[in-house]
């Protein structure tokens, strides 16, 4: 009788262990779905409140960063506007849109993040580094001046983008509509 009970207990213990391993694996697989679920309040709060990494040129010039008040700032202004884009309540564009998830803080308020920080992992938001050289970007902006056009400089050996600038004229249709609404024509 004791041997049968031990065998049953061993089988139950093995089944319990297998169930624990399976549940852990299933949770790990589903964690991304849980985190990215639009119904998740924590995910929406984390995406609105989380700080983001900087956008930095190849020569170390910061072109986008979070200010002390948490508002995104663009220290180099219009020279990088078409490339970096913007982050505003109305939406995002450029790198601010395409690299948003890569620049977010990895501290999402979860237990996993707390454990990772406790174990010494760096959960601060990572920076995005560009191949663009600030000096070349400024030379391109000066050369283009007030004209409409684009300048692209590539490294022929690697294909890296060293300068990328686009300048456009105001949309004439929009100007005409604004003038007619103001009574000018």
C-alpha cells in the first residue's frame, strides 16, 4: 500500500511540476500580448508618461530629448525637423514615430521590470544613434538656403546616410484658401 501511495504521490508531483513549467512558459509567451493590449490601463499610462531616449547624431550632437518638464525638445530645430519628425498630442512623425517603441523606457511598472531593476539591469530609455554628421547636415542646410530641394550625402563604402535635408515651399493651395477665408481674394 505504501509503495502505491508513493508512486501516486511521485506522479502527482511530476504533473504539478510540469503544470508549473507550462504555465510559466505560457505566461512568458503571452506577456507581449498582455503588455500591448489596448485595453490595458497600465500600458496606456506607461506609454504616455514614460520618458524616452535621446536621438543623437554620429558625432554626438543631441537632436531630440526629453526636457526637465517631460516635454520633448529639439535643440537643433528645423535642420533636423524632416528627419527626426515631431511628437505632439496630435501624433508623431519621422523617427519619433518609427523608433518610438525602441526609445521608450523599459520600466513599464511591471513586476518583471521591478525584478530586473533589483538585479541591476539598466531599464532607462535607450538612445537612438544616427549616421548623420552634424557638420555635414549644417553645410547642407547652408547650401540649400531658402530654396526648395533636397540634399542627401551617402558614404559610398557603407551606404550610411551622412546628411539628409529636405526643404519645401509652402503649399500654394493652402495659402490661397487662407487668403480667400481672410477676404483677400
